[in-house]
């Protein structure tokens, strides 16, 4: 009995060892339906870099991200994605696919990302991308695409980024984008192709948000005056697709491959171009200045009634009824856009997209909104306050004139106390002040010194000035003893003629 138990234990250990005992311990085995040599982790399946020439037959149904890049796949059979109803991302880059075909992407309606870059695709048919209504990013760069069907992208209404760079395209339909609507499209990469003649009018009619993501560099563009002025205007507006790659915009000056010149560096080629040729190509956006906190209504002005109207906000959010996600912007029933409380986040370019059977093509209307803070209102001029202030100032001046008269009329003040003397304020240097100021400088010792008493007794006399020569001034001469600290005994007389002629008093000693 014991040996049976030991035998069962040995069998269990041997099975566990085959399943994955390693140097570091027990490792769980992978999912039973994971393809051979592939890596399965939750809902991710990676079979990249295995040299596969065909897609594995059994794929886990729970896969949402499938990576088959860097293999040798040449064909994709129709309906191969049928078990993968949850698939969101499919990576098929760096393979040898030269064609797709109808039904290849059946049951892939939830796919968001499709990477077909770095393959050998030569053309894209009308039905090659059917069933991808939710696709948002399509990578087709670095192929050999030379032809696109007129409706190759029809049905891709949610596509926002389309990369067609590094191919062999010599033409592209900008008026209808090969069946692709411009409602959601933000990036269109056509760089490094063979585009020569481009319809400038159709290029100018594109909405502003798509112009900002339209890459046309490294193409043998024609040195056309209208195209030059259009791209020059885009460069001045700061559109990133042009400003970021400005040195790589080339044109053929003489329709010879060796005559390529840089669009924005050799302006001499376009010096004979008239700016009037580009006039009317682009409809300038309306400039609106709105005060923060005010309401704003934008109307989509079209040449004919539109059946469908949508807006694109400065944050690149598609706005349809009822409005934005945060509720600050509303789309009304007539297609107008309403903002009840304008804030700084609403500043930027609003683009209206209108479509309908009576419109020859989709029309756009652009509004460039600038938001500024409200200015503080100036305070009203208070006339009552200024009147009261004027009365108070006038009363103070009257009191100063009554109780603190000028020095010539304040002789009695000198006989009183020192406080009364401070109330007298001089008009300027008077007749007595000028000589007394000069005499004060004659004594070099301080007032309380012993030599002060000797210096104050000076022989001075105030003589009456002459009528003609002195013009009312006081002439100082040495005469009798006079005490400067006791000017009470000084008697002043004014000459009548000098007083009447000069308006000042002529002083003499009696």
C-alpha cells in the first residue's frame, strides 16, 4: 500500500517537472489556446519576429491587442479575424503583404488601431478596408502605394490619423479625401511621396484643424505662385505641419528633378509672383473679442441650409448636439454654438463643419475667439466731496490770514510772548531783515560768549534813500550807538514818494 502512494507521488512530481520546474522554482504553464512560440499575457497576444508566413490557426478569443509584426506574411485570408470580436489593436507592420482584398477585416468593427506600415502594398481598393467603422489610426507609411481608389477610405468615419508617407503617390483627392470625411480627421501625412501638381483651391478649402496636421514636405511640388503664397501664409500663421518641416518643402523650378529648390529659402524664384493670385483662396477667420463671463453665440453661416452641422473646439473636441462633455458649450437645434459663460479655456479657433445635399461640398466657417478679463470701472467723480474739501481749504486760509498776518502788520506780536511771534510768517526778506541778516554775520562768537556784548553795540544809522538813485532801498551807515537786541526804540518813517512809487516802505532814523 505504501509503495502505491510513493509511486503516485513520483508520477505527480514528474508531470510537474515537465510542466515547468526550473532553476528558480515552479512556473505556471501558458494558456492552452496560446499559439506555439507566441507570448500570451491576459488579453495581449504577441507573435512578433517569429518568421511566420501565415497567421496561426487558433487565436485566443479574449485577445484585444494582436502583434504579428516583423514576420513574412504575404496574404491575409478573408474572415481570419472572426473569432476576435474584442480586438482593438492589430499590428501587421514589417511583413511582405502586397494586397489586402475584400473581407479581410470582417468582424473587426471594434478595431481602433491598424498598423500596415513597412509592407509591399501597391494599391488600395474600394473594399479593402470595409468593416472598420470604429478605426481611429491607420498606418500605411513605407509601402509602395501608387494608387488609391476614389473611395478607398469610405466608411472610416471615426478616423483621426492617417499616415501615407514614404509611398509612391503622385496624386491625392483633397476635395473629398477619397471618401474620408474631414469631421474627425486631424492628421494627414502625405510626406515623401511623388506629389507634383496639387489643386490649390481644394487645399485652401480644408478646415483649419486639418491644415495644421497636413504634411506635404519632401514632395516634388511645382513652384506655383498660388501654392507658394498659400504655404507662406500657413507658415506665418504658425501651422505646425509647415513650420516644423519648413526646410524640407521643395519645389521644381524648371520641371527637372535636379532643379529642386527650397520653398521658403529661395524667395528669388517667386519674386515675380503677385500676392493677388492667392487672394480669395482662403476665407479668413472671424476675429471675436469677448469679455470673460459674457455669453457668446457662434452661427455656422453656409451658402445653403445644412443637414448636418458639427463644431470643432480649440481643444480639438468634436461638438455635436447637445454639446461638450463638460457642459460649458451647447450646440443648438439650428446648428449654432452657444457659450453661456465664456472662460479662458474657450479661447482659440472654433470651426464649423456643414454638410448637406444642397451644398456642393462640405463647407467650413472659422471663428478665432479671444477672451480678455473685464476692466475695473473707474470711480465716479464725487462733486460733493470736492466742494466740501474746497470749503475746508478756504476756511483754513482765512483763519491763517486772520490769526497769523504777514510780518509787516505784526509789530505788536514782537512785544508779546514767543508763541505769538511764531504766528507771524514772513513774505520774504523785508527792509529790516536784509541788513540785520548781514549784521548777524559780523559776530563770530556765540551769543552767550563774553565777546558778544562788545559786538552788539555798533554805530549804525538808517538813512533815507535818495529819490532817484536808491529807489526806496535802505542805505546803511555808521552813526550812533544802537542795540540790536532792543529795537523797540527804533522809529520808522516812510517817505511818501517812495511808498507810492515802489509799493514798499522807506525806513529812516528819527
